[in-house]
C-alpha cells in the first residue's frame, strides 16, 4: 500500500472512531445500524482496511451523519 493511501485510511479510521464515540455507540451498535460486520468496522477504525463508497455510505447512515461529514477531515 502506498504511504499516502495508508495516511488517508488512518485519518478516515480516526474520523469514524471519533464520530462513533461522540455518539456513545459501540462497534456492535454501528454494525447493527448499517449492516457492516463489526470486525470490518474495527479494521476501518484502525486504518488497516479499505472499503468501497457503498460501505462508506452505509457507515455514514449508521452513524447518523452525511457522507460529506464522514469524509470531512484534514
């Protein structure tokens, strides 16, 4: 994996984690809400997995944020 991809995935994972924690949700809660496997959510939060735009849209829905809010990190 290219370094810039790794950096992006780490930032995305941190954003997912921060949003989830700010809403006092567990990984299981989010998994249930968006039908994404809890293990996948864990890997995404640590930046160790990639996903497609459909999964991101489902995560945003499960976290009750827009896709734009989910991807709004620097």
